[in-house]
C-alpha cells in the first residue's frame, strides 16, 4: 500500500469498526443496525473521506455540485492538508451516524492526529474545519433516513406476500418505507434504477390474484427445498460453508453484508497493490473504495423499493415451501431452512425480517464487485475475457470463519479460520448470491438467473456475465455499478464490455 494512503486507510478501517460495534450489544443499543442503514452510513462516511481528500481537484463523489475549497487562494493543496480534510470529514460523519460511539471516535481522532502529525503543513485548521463542513453536509443528505427506515407501513396481504414466519412472530417488517419514492431525492450517486427491473417469476400483474406459478419458479422451489433445508439433504459441505461465509446477517461482532463486501474490496486491492505497487495511486485507491461504498448505499434503496413493491413482492421459502405451488410443486408442511447464521447467538432456522425479492446480499455484492472489476480493467490491472468474466485473482477471509466467532448450534464452538480463493470477481458475485439458497432463506431467482427464451431470466446459474438474466439482485447491482462507474470517469466502452 502506498505510504500516503495509510492515513486514509485508518478511517476506512474505523468506519468498518463502527459497523461491528454498532451490532454488538456491549457497545450500546445500535444507531445504524440492519443492511440498508449500514450501507447508507458506510457510503456516506467513505464519500466524506474521499470528498474531503479530493478537494484539490474538486473530484467529489457525494455532492450533486462541487463545494467551495477550504482555501480558495491556494493553487495546490499539500498531501497532509488533503488528509486532514478527508479525515475530519469522515470523523464528523461517523459522529453524526454513530452518536453512541462518540467517545471512541473522538479518541480515534486524537490517536490519528498523533500518528500522522503535520507540523509543516499550512492551513491545517482551515482544512480541518472544511472537512467537518463536508461531513455535516453529507449527513444532511440523509436527514430523513431514520423516519424512512421505520418498521411500519406494511401489512401482509395474501399468497406470495411477505409475512412473519410462524416460529418468528413479532420480528416486524424492516425497511418497508426505505425504498419508496421519497428516497429518490436522497440517493448519493445514482439515479433511480426502478423503471428497468423485471418482475419475479410467477408474477404476471401487480396483484396477488394475478400470480401464476410457472416451471421456473418450480425449479427454484425444488432447489431451495433440497439445498436449503435444516436437515441436510442435497446440500454439500462446501455449499454450507459458502452459505455461512457470505452471511453477516447482523450478529454481534460482525454486522451486516456491506461490511463484508468492503472487507473483500480491501483484500482485492491489497493483493493488486502487492503484485503491482504502482498500479493505483493513493487517490485512485481511495476513489474506488469510496465509490463501492456509495454504490452499495444506493443499492439498498433500489433493492428495498422492489422488496416492498406490489409488482415484485415475494415471500421467503419458509412460507413458500410449506404452501407449495399447486400442481407444480407439492407443499411440505413443517419445512424449515438452515437459516441465516445467528453467529455468537443460539438461534436456528431464522429468516430475515423483510421480503425475499430481490436479494439484498446479491444486490449489494454485485454493486460492489461489478464496480471494482470494471475499475480494475479500466486502470489496466485486470482484463475481461470474451464472455465478460474478469481475471481478478484473490483470497479473502470472512469474520464468520475467523477462528473466534461462534457457531450458534451446539456445542457453539468457534468456527475455524478459513480463507476462500477466487479466480474472478464474477465468481464471488455468483457465490455470494447462491449462498442464500444454501441457507434456505432465498429463492435462486431472488439473486441470479440465466438468459433464455424468457428474456427476463430462466432457471440456472450463468457461467459468465454474458449469460446473466434480468431477474434478481445480481442484475440490479450490476446496473447500479455501471452507473457509478460512469460517474467516476470509467470509459463508456469499458462499461459496455462489462455490462451484465
């Protein structure tokens, strides 16, 4: 890693640590719990970090228009001054979003100032003040976030609509208002993707009465019934590991999926920099890290819009498998999923408290990884193959398998430390999506489909982006990533080559 970027990496790691603490009861009751709140806070924090640091050339990510420079008379900005502004912006934003962690964040600021002193830099106070103004301004972009994330405004209504599982009554309906039209003006970098997304399989109109199950849905039904059941049927050991590895379903010490995807982005960039130390400048590295965070923040808005849309509402397998699909698939009363990993807890067969379609995991992960692979190809550090796959090789670790966090099932021992190796970011996109099927909490079409006679996507797993259908969170996340790529200056030809 270039030496100049270490000062900024401190605040990237601090933002990720805020997410971990926020979901850990020992640090309080939480300020930004849940995947869409986490994505929003991370995107804002990383956008503030980038925008404060990038003030020298006004290449801002988070604002609809450039903000005034801190010292307008300066023709150039010293590296230390830019770092002060970036750090102050991120610190201020984190204070706004995580008030219960104020003491720790202020201690982090004091530690950072001691770790990276700037005795010779001019205008330090002015640039610190400027950074804090950026943090304040970005936080105000989400002034209505808490109200928009309320767990009300939704009532279950008939076949295929989301509801609380019979054995998890009282879990509520998270984010039922998060993705509505009012959030459109609060996107950080993208316009609405809403008009371009497909209906889920089986839905031919906007009302429950219009739902006609089809063979595609039946195929997905049988797959999750076998692969995702609590009692291991067709699920392999590796599939179960994949399901848990990509979990991060809000447990203590881990937090939610956007934190994991940022950890993977950092792991990929660290490997890229180790193989090619001059591959990315500190500013470029910060740009793509912030851009992936911002893409996930906006992905949460689009995914939750569709989750609660009457045209797209879809129940979870825990309700659908016991109900059956008429003549296409027999009901199985009492079927239970393996469930989201209740790491460091004791719960089993648990299902997330929001609708299935599209998969939030698939949307967040595709937004981050599609953007990263597009960026690396654009910078000449990777290549696209003829079918749109990339050749980004990397290893990554999940805190689900870190040798410390515990399995919820008896005897609740720590899971072993485990690294997973990937030869392509496309493979990571695919595994992340399929992981939810192996846990039994999603239909496969919630995440990924294959092009076919149905233009919106048929049953199956595409081997490359060229085969990707338009149903599911992977397609949606890729479109968001491509739009953010254009925002940060990735050439249109590159976007077209990578477009799924």
